[in-house]
């Protein structure tokens, strides 16, 4: 029997995170779920407990990942409560493919990068004391195969690539991380997922330097397209509803290349609590397509750019400055 863990999960209100939270609560783990606002927090806690048939409800805390001030307040509240964290799951993400202009966070950063990367780096760094107090600490970061230009998803459209991080040096004037002034929402998402892998890699290196041999796991759930508008695709459909629906029909229902949101949630729950994933070091797991309806979840190497240690170090340093930790 797996020992009960204290697990914080971002992005548990919908999609993969919701499914993972249901499984984790059902298994007896104690959950803390940051949510965008109080109403969403109460609704999510109730829905997850009901789906898990659990008399216990997750603990919720307000944390709007599109607002770094809200992330800081969330961290302060959790630090004040002093509850240790055994597993930190940085899962929340958004994508608004089809948009022609960048959307902005409360601080003025391009929204995809702000939510998928910057907010998670701030939250992780602020909550390290609670992880240090935890039992067998580990960190899990939801990335995507599209961070890799050689992957099937990564080959569609412009590939991920951060260049020399010129965009980050522009601060809130940034359009794209690589410094390009031409916005591409699809590439912005791919770049944010590359940032996720580089962040996880650098976090593990920094922990190792302190003598903390925790597992830090980045992972790709595969192509997950829910049948509802639930999850990060809700942003995309505002801009390209017909295109998204046709893509879903072909990829999910005809070619059977997608993963169900339920199975992806089960994989995430396993990464968060299964002892097999407790070995220290950086790990990247991918839910790879073997053929129609066939997948294999295994540890693999991320892209060459995601293995660039100097790039990971520079990304960490620049991001640290942008979120006010430098």
C-alpha cells in the first residue's frame, strides 16, 4: 500500500489535473489545490470529493497564476500554515492557439509564458521550505512532447526554440521568448513547455548542489483532447473553434493518436505518489505513440535544447529576476 502523501497540485480544476486529483484523493492522499478564485476553489473541491466518493475534501487556496502578486500571496498563506509538502505538482497550463495578438498577465508578460512557466517557478521557489519539511520530497512538472522539434507534435508549425532568450531580457515588452516580434501562439506554447523541462532540469541541479537528492520529474502526457471544452483548449476554441473540432475528430476519433484525459490523469497521479518514481535526479517521462490506440509510458531523453545546461541556468536566472526573486 502506498503511504499517504501531502500533495499540492496546480491546475486541478479541470482536465488532467482534475482526474489526477480524484485518483489521489480516493487513494487517501491529502491534497492542496491552488485555484484562480474562491468560487472556483469551492466548486473544484466539491466536484473532486464527489467524483472520488470521499468524505474528505481537498484544501484549497486562492492562486491566480496569471498574477504574480496572487502567487506570492498564495505562497505566503501556505508558508504561514506550515503544512509540509511531500509532492509539488506543477501541472496548470494554457494554450490559445489561433490568436493573432499576445494576451498579457497582470504584470504585462505574455500570458502563456506567465502561467505555464513564470508563475510555477515563483511558486516552486517560494514553497521549497515546505518541501524540505516533507517526507521523500519530489517535484513533478507537466511539460509536453511539443517542446521537441523532432516529435510528431513538435514538427507541426514553427518548432520550439528559445534562441538566446532575448525576449526575456525585454521584460514586459516581450512578445516571444526568442526575441521575435511576430507573435505565434502555437510556438509560444511550445516554448513554454521547453521552459518547463529546462526549469525542472535546473531545479534538480540546484537541489543537488545543496545536497538534496530529490526526484524532479518532467513529463509529457501525449496529445490529450477532452471531449468537452474543459482544460487549456478552452482558450484555443475562442479563436479557432472549427479548426480545433476538426483536428480533434481526426486525431482522436479517426487516427486514435490521442490519450484520454482519464488515463493521462492516472499517469500524473502515479508520478506524484508511486514509490517507483522516488529515485533522485532529473527524469523525463513521455507517453509515446506506438500506433493507433497504442502507447507506451517510459523514461526518455528530452530534446537536445532541453538538455542544454547553460541555457537552463540562464533561463532560471532571467526568470528569477522577472518574478522578483533575484
